[in-house]
C-alpha cells in the first residue's frame, strides 16, 4: 500500500458507523432541500431568502437527523417486506 492509500484508510470510519453516517448525509441533504422549497413557498424569494433558509435549516437539520435514525428500522423492515433479497 502506498502512503496516500494508508492515510485515506485511516481517515475512514468503521463500518459500524454506516447507519449514522447515512442518516447524517440523508438528513443534511433533505433538510436543506426542504428548507429551500418551504421557505420559497411560505415567504417567497426576496433579499432575505437565503438567510431565512439557513435559519430554518439550523432547526431542521438536527430534527431530520434524529427522525432518520428513528424511522430507519421501520423503513428497513418495509423494504424487506417489499423487495426480494437474493
């Protein structure tokens, strides 16, 4: 292994962290997208739009992260009941 590949491997989290990393990325992306849409729908797009989006995101991101963690087992079960695994 090269020195670069060793340093990249060392920076990665253990695979046990996968559900938490997934929940973090999923909630971060979805909360931001929803904040953009909901802010535009409720307040319109004006000079304060981006500030309003970021203010909403400060609340939405942690809430979304906890929600994704809570519903993940339910969703995994629903997928298992719906999709053939081979």
